[in-house]
C-alpha cells in the first residue's frame, strides 16, 4: 500500500519527509484545535464525542501524545539494542484508564509538541545504518527504524484528520 486510503499518508515517505511531518505535529494539532473556537465553548467542544464510540478532540490528541512517546521509546531501543523484542501497547484502553477526556488541553498539546520535536531531532541525528536497524515486533515481524518512523508519522497524520473531523461534527451540532 503506497498511500493510506483513509488519510492519504504516503507509506513510501523518506526520512526527510518523516522528520518534517513528525516535527510539525505540535503546531498542526494546536492550530486544528484552537482555530475557530470561542474561548467560552472551547472546553466543551474539545471534550465532546460526536458519538459514544468516537473519541473527542482532546482524547485523540492525548492518544497521539502517548503514541509519540511509545514510538520514540521503540526507536531508541532499536537504535541502542541488537534486535530487541518490542511489546505492543493497548492504546484503545488508555483513553479510559488514563482519563484522556479530563486532561488539560493546553498541557496535552505542549507535551505532544515536546515529544514530536524530540522525535524529529532524534530521527534527524540518525545515520543511514541506524535508519535500517531492526527490532522485532510483538507478533514476531521485523521493524526497521524507518518503518517505526513511518508508523509514527502515519498515526499523527491520520489522527490530525480525526481531530478536525470530530471538531467539525461537534461544531455543526451546536
């Protein structure tokens, strides 16, 4: 698959493109969440789910913050260790167990921005050999640093679209 059917992410993106995309998550999410919001309505709108099974804007953003943390840790392990075995995360349960909906929106945006910038700087420092280093996924498949970076970039790209869609839906209902 060259492009994600749902969001258009290019699965063949090269390191320079990934670094730029990942490094821009903070400003992109902040702009998406804050543009066009009345201060009085903002807290309600970013916490409102369009339906019980679809997350709110703050939940998607907090999820993305934790996804960034997860992939940064994975990339660090693959660069530092010889073929480490990586454990999967149960991201779906974190929305409730970590109370994403109740988190401070500004803090979540700041944390995402910091993690995304740190990830971009770290990726920028990698050599060609490090980009090709391999870790073993929880199901046994190999994951290069390039693949991990693409997954991080895809999640951020995809969920930014989710945030925008949720906010449009919630605003239109008000």
